[in-house]
C-alpha cells in the first residue's frame, strides 16, 4: 500500500504562484509513475500532469503547459507541482496519484493510489 498526502494549497491572486507537495509513505516510491489531477464541483476529474518513476519524462495538459512544472525527489519520497501564472480557472481540489506503470500516465483509471486532495483557490 502507498499513502499519499498533499500539502501546499491555499488562496492566491491571479498571476501568483504556489507549490504543492505530495509526500508518499513506504519504501517503493521510486516504483511508481506519479500524476496530478484536479477537480471542481460538477466537473469530472481532470488530468494536469504526470512524471515517470525515474523523473526523466513528463507530460502536461495543454491548459497548464508552460505554467506548471512537475518534479520528484525519490530520495525524499515526494513529488511536487510548481504552479506559476495562476488563473482563476485553475481553482480546484488538486490530487496526487501513484501508478504502477513506469512511464507517464494520463488516464485516471490507471492510477492505483490517491491522496486526499488540497484546495487551490485563485482569485481575480
């Protein structure tokens, strides 16, 4: 089992930045590809970004490309999401997820473990 805990969410003005962290328990963090998803009321869970288990490959949704950066530190069992140039439409609950696949994973159904989520609110 893998337990994931997100942190770093909060309230920020449009154009500002936030960095989310996802801390994983266990000894096999490096075995998982990781991803970030977000969800707002009345909408389906939306893919944001993913990173391979080695950290050598990343993929981003078009809506965040150039603004968000995913990274991981396997020695610290932590994955990060740096969010810059935030927009009000980025407001959502952000979820960290772990997949048993080696490489980048876009489909939510292929993720095996999920965190509890952290709220990000971007004001105009």
